[in-house]
């Protein structure tokens, strides 16, 4: 079974959502992930979303854009990202790993080669923000042949017909974007009740919400509405100093864990 599936099944039995931090690979230093990923796991990460940086991102706000540019300047590439994951997988048991990257990088690597290399590195899922449903068939097929799920992103303004079409082929989880816009911290989250309801009626695949979740209280406010919370910009902005990044990562993430548990049982 794909690790994403087994993770969400286990957490549903425990009655709590998945804690899903995002990390830009190659930031703040080229090899920072080798220490940051263990720190995030120790801090309570259930699923890791790991960004392989691209020079022309689609939906990243200023924080993720800045970390991605720094990672590119540091020399991060897809082959190096996968090599770092293979190295980490030899050191520790990793939670489900979901890579986030863009079509150009995958085309350069080659879809079939990427699928094989990603599977060998322990990748369980892939998010490609600039690849629409209609163009994803070839990539989805080669990924599924290697046991990797293609993860779709959906926004609140999608027509129900399109949600239904995505739901029909979705695997692993669906990434719900909380707002129509870019990533970044927000003082308040929008009311997602209607959005979540539309998604629940369309699919039984787990739902994870991202874009703007910045505090444990915000995570708690999502009680019963989603199966996972994705924390990106609020975490990444605290990792700029390599000397303190690991301590900052663990300290920032840890309070989300009890909040998520309380939310699920409230």
C-alpha cells in the first residue's frame, strides 16, 4: 500500500488530521534538508511536502518564491533532491513524502525516469501545480506504475463538474487551496465549510488544506472539515538562519500536533 494511504487510514482511526509541513529543498543551504527533515519528523510531521524549486512558480507567495530562488542559487536540482532523499531513507524511516515541482523540470528529467528515480528515493506522491487534469494522463500512468500518487490541487472557485472530474481519478489525497491566490501567512482563514462540503460530496479521498495556515489555533478551527493541514510559508520564513533552522523548525511545528488532536476530538 502507498504510504500516503496507510498514513491517512491510521490517522482516521486515531481521529486526527495529518500534520503536513512544507519544506523547500536546498534552503537555507544546499544540504539543509538532511537535518531539517529529521527535525520536522521529530516535531510531529505525518506527511512531508517537499518542494523542488523552479524559477517560474505558479502559486507561490513571496516567502516560498524567495526560498525557492535561494535554493536554485544554492544549486538544488531534481537529481540532487532525489539523492538527498535516498540518503535520508538509508538513515531513518521517513513518513510519506510528497514532492511538489513543475512540468518543465519533470519533462527535462523524463517522466518515466523520474517515476523510477522517485520511487527508488521513497517518494509517495507528486504535486504539479501547472499541469491540468487534461494533460496529466501520461504522467499519472507512469507514476502509478511505480506506486506513486499524482496529487491534484483544487481551488474554491472550481465548477462542480471539474471537481467531479478530478475526484474521479484522484488518489492519495486532494490538496484544497484555501483561497484563490498565492501562498502566504494569513491572520484569518476563510470559511471553508461550503468548499469542504462540495469536496466531501464528490469524493471519499482524504482532503488536505493549505495556503495560509499559520497558527495552531487556525489548524484547530478546521475541526472535522479536512483530513490534513499543510503549513508552508509560516514555517519557511523561520528557517533563514542555517545555525538555528533545525531548532526553529521543531519548535514551530510541535504546537500544531496537540492542536490538531484537540480539533479532531472536539
